């Protein structure tokens, strides 16, 4: 059977690691890679979409990153207990007209015993920003280790 460590129940170190692993995967903007961390029958709520299963998640992510260009994300652990993790996040992106946004949100995650996410509930708000107000300016891909997190950026 496939596994995706670390496994629940989570402690501070393993929950923090799970959050950073998710951030790095999402910053790859690779729907195939990202979808593999979810169970085959995963249940999501993302804004007004409710994907069910890996394939619908993969399709959702393809649409997302075709629309949200130059996407850069920071996630921060908010809390955890047993197999559940709460995360807050912000990401910056622009649309095809060049308008930049900072999207803020919260996620609730639930993992199975093998370390795969079986439920993801996300609430997200978009704030139009000027290009000069961007705070996430690293090259596309994972956030560099020395780059500040959300709290350090005052977000």
C-alpha cells in the first residue's frame, strides 16, 4: 500500500513538515504531482467548487493554474490535533490582463492513517493589489528557505 509520511497523529514537528511539503508541492504548479497527496476518493470544498476524487482535483488544479498566473504561495500551520491540521495561507498571482491579486485563506485538512489527505475545506478571498505591493518575489517554484513566512511579513 502507498504511504505519504509523515503520518497522523501529528505533533508540532510533523504537522509543520506536512504544511511545508504541501506548500512546496503547490508552488510547483504541477497538478499531477499535487493530486498524488490526496486519497482516490478525497472530498474538497474550494470556494464554490466541490471536487471529489483525485481526477477531479487534478482537473481543478489545471484550470486554477491556467487562470492564476505566476502563482506563489505561503502556508502557515494554525493548529493540529490527531489526524487534522488547520492552515492559513496567502498567495499572489495575476490574471491574463496583468492584474495582481493576493488571495488569503484558511484550510482544514484531514488525513488517513497512510498520510494521504482525505478532506480539504478551503475558504479564500481575493484582494486586488498593485504589482509594486507584491511581497512574494522569489523565482517560480518552492519558497526559498530564507524567505519570511506569513507572520514575518505581517500577513
